[in-house]
C-alpha cells in the first residue's frame, strides 16, 4: 500500500503506517522536542484547531479521516499559506500505533518555535492595540512556576477571564511543552506571551507603562484583592508552587494581595494556613480585579 491523493488538494492519504513521512510523529516526547529542530507538538482536535487558527508556522499535521473532516476549514486555510504545512491523513483508529500514546480527537501537529521570544515592549504594544482603555488592561506575570500543568492552567484561566497577556520568568515551565499546551487547551496560541530572564526587568518595564504591580501572596502585608483601585492597568504576579513570589518581587509590588480564606486570618499558624493551587489563585485574583467587577467592600487602595 502507498500514498494516494484524497479529495482535498494538499492532503495526502497514507495507508502504509511505515511511511517515513510519519516518522516525526512516532513516540515523540517533550524532552526530544525541546532541542530538536526548534519545534513543538500540539495534540487533540481542539488544540490543533487553535494552533492552525493562530497563524503560527506549522511544519506538519497528522489527522485521522474523521479529524480531517472536522478541521476542513482550518486545514484549507493553512494549505493556502505561502509556506503550507504537510498534511497527512491516516485511517481512523491507528493514531496510537504511530504516536505511542493516546490523544483525543485524532489530530497532531508539529509547530515551529519562534527563534527568540517577543520583547515585553512588543507584548505591551499588542495589549494596547487590543484594549484602548488603559484601566481595563490586565496582565498575569508568572514567577518560578515549574509544573507544566500549572502553567497551562494559568493560560487557560487567563484567556477565559479576559487577561490580555502572560509574562513568565526563566524559572517557569516551557509554555510550548506538549503537556503545557494540552493543559492550556491551546490558549498558548491565542494569548500573547513572552519569557524574561529576570523578574526585576519585567517589573521595570511594566512600571514604565504605568502598570500597578499586584503580587498575589499569603503574607502579613497582604490586603484583600477586591480592595485594589482599578484606575490603572494591572499586572498580577503569582509565584512558584513551593516558595511563592521572591521577596524582591514582593518588595517591588505596589500591592500585595490575597484571596480571603473562610474563617482563617492571614498570618495564622504556618502549619495550618490553607493554600490554593497557583492557577486557581491566579484566576481568583484576576476575577476580583476585573475592571467591570463591583468593589465588594471598603474603599479601594491606590498607590
């Protein structure tokens, strides 16, 4: 058996699963992708759809017959690009024997990593174009979050809650790891983001653009998130799973905020202080600081 052209131009049907064109999809692991050829892997129907819609460069797409039909519009648009991906269609039910693991929806894609991350200034310019009212601009800054599932969940929550961009320091998990992409539900392709070497550099640039820095932390200095004034753009900083935000980041923040816990004051018994998953905490603080959310009590703080 060999390859034969199917109805959609540019899509190649492969009945021979030993075809060498399928080799890039065989048993791929993140540790192999990070340094190899500057690529990343996206999996599942929904995630591959978001990747194709994002306009990012895509090298190859492997789809089952059913997924090919589901992604028809996105595949046609991608194939019309100046540099279209190679699109390979395989029989339904055989994807696991190629990829070496189970994935949903019958779609895998190999995308091209950017040669270098965008500058913070470029990201903020993108935010400015997306939201004309500075008071409504929201950014999440992520420091030292090492688990891909948490980084992916932060992206997913941020996109759903109207955050305009995500900044990550060098200690965070790679947003283009296969697992991170999966947990983000492909939101890493639709939400502007970049990485920075040092938190201090990111904070300095954010300050230059008049962002209020709100550090989310369980800390004696913290105030309820709802109490923060919303007359400026806001960057919400969240820290790593174990250590939280660095003291230098807390010291540089305009406000340290917390999500009040039921019947437990901030600063109580250190062994008994409740804590939230970092992605959940980020989502709650973002929700509290949404520009259209009424202040739930007291007088907003400004600085």
